[in-house]
C-alpha cells in the first residue's frame, strides 16, 4: 500500500516536474521534515509556556508598591513590544551571544552555553511575554475594586489576593486576547530561521533548495502544518475558555 | 447573385481566418515570446543579480548594484537596445523571482544543475564555473574534507553542495539565509568552517579582511554556472539570443576582460572556452 503510494508520487514527480512530493517517498527528506516539525513543536510549547509565565509575573509586578519595579516592567514592555522580533533574534544571537560563557571542544570552536535554539526560545518568549503582561493587566483592571477590598478585609496578603482572587477572574477576561497573541507567537517561531534554528520552515526551505522541483510540494506542506498547528492551539484554548466559564460572570 | 458573391467571399475569408488561426495556434503553443516582447515594448529589461557576492554582484559604496554580472547585464541591455534595471536576488529566491516574472532573466552565480533546468531556462554555453571549498581558521589547520565530520559548518540556504557536504563528509551544516550572517557566525567561532564557492572565498581572502582564515582544502564538485531566461522561452527568441550573447562573450574574450577588471583570479575555464569558440578566420 505504502509502496504503491510512493510509486505514484515518484511518477507524479517525473510527469509534473513542479509537483515533486519528495518527502513522501525519500526517507532522508521525510526524516528532515520530522526533525523540523519536532523542533517547531518544542519551540512553540516552550515559548507559549514561558511567555504566559512572564505575562502573569509581569502583571503582578506592575501592581507593585515600588515605583522602581513598576518602571522596570514598563521599560521591559516598551523595549520588547516596540522592536521587531526578527531584530530581537539577530540581536540576542549575534550581539548578546558574544558575552555568554562558552566552552571549547577543540581549542578554536567556541560553543556558547546558550545555543541558537535557546536564544530563539528566550527572545520569542520575552517578545510575546511583553504583550501578555498588557493582556493580563487589562484582565486585572476589569476586576471590580470592591472584590479586591472584600478579599483585603478578610485579611489576605497582596500575593494571596493576586493568586486566589484577582488572577483566576482576570484570567477568564484575558483568555480571548491571550489566544490571539499565542497564535501569533506560534507563527512567529518561523522567524527563528534567521539564526539557523532547524525548525520546519528551515528544513522545508533547505529541501526545496536541494530539490528545486519540490518547491510547490514544500509550500503546500507548510500551509497544512501551520493551519493544523494553530488550529489545535485555538481549539485547546477555546475548550479551556469554556471549561473555566463561571455562569453569570463576564459575557 | 450578389448575395452569393458576398457569402462566397465571406466563407473564403472565414477559411483564411481559420487557417491563419490554426497556424498561429501551433506557433503559440511553442513560442509566444511573451517576456521578450514585453521587454521590447516597455524598453527595459529587468535582470536579477546577486547583491552579496563580491565581485560578481554586490553593492558599491553608493548602494548601487555593481560587479562582473552587472556589467554582463549591461551588455545584454545594450545589445537589445533597451534600458537596464537590476534587481537583487538571493540563492533561495532567484528561480522563484524568474518564474513569477519579477525579473525577465537572471545572471546570479547560479550553478547549472539538472533539477534547476526543469524550473528555469538555463542557456548554453555556460559563462563561468566554480567548485566547492571552505574558509576556515588557519589555527585549525584543516587538511582534508574528512576533518569536517560531525563538526558544525556554516553554510548558505540555497547552495546545492550543502547536501553533498553533509551526506559525503558528515558535516553538520548550519545554513543561514545570508552570507553576512554565515560569515559572522564563523568569526564568532560558532562553526569551524564556511562552505561556499571557491571563487567567492578566494575574493574574500584577497580583500584582506580575513587575515586569520585560509582556504585549505582541494576544491570539489566543479560546476559550471548558468544564466537563465524563463523556461518557456528557453528555445525561443530570448533563449537563443542569450546563447548567442554568451558565445560572443567567450569568443571575443569579453568575459576574460571582465574577470580581470573585477580582480578575479583568472580561471582555466574561461581560457578554455575562449579557445574552444575561437573564430577560424581570426588573424587571417
């Protein structure tokens, strides 16, 4: 069965030189796609988790009594929100990468402790995290002052109020906007190609450069994979939104 | 009677029209010369060349595209009697630009490969050749390709030999989108070598900016370069015109002259082609 499908695509490549689905019959190319997909998944999951953590922490620090802390968070948001993610990737990898510790396996090579994959995760998480801080702030500001005062009068500390009262309610308000930002984040992982992170786009571009007849087939796969990936994320977020719904609260 | 003549005349005209139509139909299936005609109509040819491949195609101090391939493009425009517009292209998008009509033709340091001939109209004869080599630090003193096994080697997205070097010698290719990023990564010691065309590495080394680097290996996979017109016009006016241009460039020694002008080390290939296409009446 598989052989006949492979044979069919082999013939298709011969008769239609622009539709060479090489990754369906050449195991080497299939493996490259697999590696790229795995890297994209790792990047996406790591960045989504870290950026949400950054968002939650940043939003809490924004309510700090210390002006210096508030100014620091504001500075962070302005820096990461106002520069393109592509520039951030290049800056982190090529500029900051020079100042991180390295080890040398052969006396010349300087392998940095933080690899290009590491820098991509750091850079993209901080980029999306800056937006997430603002998204959570919007949610927090939607919580009525009276709710907070009620918790305060029960003797809860600032952290307790944030973790047990404000955040659970604010999270529900923030989810639709968070959903948007995380979808964007998953799509932005493709930009890691500029620092040669071997994610899906990198592998597909490499394949259609090695086999120029495979270009259309690679483009097609790219669309299918990203539509699926983002579709799964959106589906998951929507289900979460529904599961967290409190009847009578919010819209 | 009169009606009869008119109708006979009409049917005759229809028949003639039908015949003419069928003939032009046959011609249309083979050579429409769309791009060529469009170039002539707008009085300007758009040529894709490299912008990061000194001294073939690169940006001069004023930002304009110059180099050996820019001069070749100028020769083409002059012979066609039209203006020239140069568009910068990259290894990973040059064929797509030509396919989509963003450029009318390209002279962009492209190796002539069988799978590329299926996508763009690469014309004969080839105008240059280069092999694959690496630029690596003198400190490492590489001696053979096997030294690259399992080591990170910087490369460029879109070069056909990335695959060959990783399959044949087990090098771990880290491919960047641009030459600048890849060479920066080499200087930052993120890889042990930069694999690229020997001709380009040679001109980088002679620029004096790479004092602690060398090109230590024997060049491999010598591969002629091809300029390209749209695939559909490979055997039509445009393709035949470019074959003629290239033939005359070789015969007149124009390419050898340009090679000298841009400070490129003289290649045996151009000298051989010059001899091969020598005019038998020359010097008589």
